[in-house]
C-alpha cells in the first residue's frame, strides 16, 4: 500500500541530510504553503500601492517634459545666436588674415607680388651742392 504522505525527491541543489533514508519532516510542506500564502497576500496588498507609485512617477515625468520643452527651445535659440556670432567672428578673422597676408607681400618680406607693374624710373634731380654738382 502507498503511503499517504507525498515525498519530494531530493535535488542536487539541496543539501544532503545526515540520514539519507530518513523522510522529510511533515511540517516542511505546510511551512512552504504558508510562506506562499504570505507572499500572495503581500503582492495583493502591495499592487494598489505600486500602481499609485507608478502613476505618480508618470505624472512627474509629464511635468518634467512640459517644463523641459520651453527650456530646450530657449537653449536652441541661444545656440543659434551664438553660432551666428561665431560665424561672423570667423569671417572677420579670415578677412583679417587675408588682408595681413596681402600687406605682408607688399611690405618686402622677400616674396614678389603676384602681378605688380614695374616701377617707373625716378625723375632726374636738379644738380645741387649735396649731390656733387
């Protein structure tokens, strides 16, 4: 005849008992069932609280999104203004550098100007005492 108690086979993850032939204590199964009921009760009781916390988090995210929109727009406008200012300054600097390069070529830095007309001969000076006349 079969025993009315159901035995749970031992798995390798469970620690070995001192008496391998001994059966489990009968209170172990009722303890596990009681623990499962407690977990189920807590999860039922906690569900409304968890929903409320999630709803509050969603509301806070919505408010943050609403406030972030205008701030992001202001930042975009300021970025555009700053970008335009940098572009103007960059163009001015490029023009200054090109102007300085052109002046340096004409100031005798050793480089011949690209297309400069030959100089006209100077007019003869009238004889004076200083130049030996």
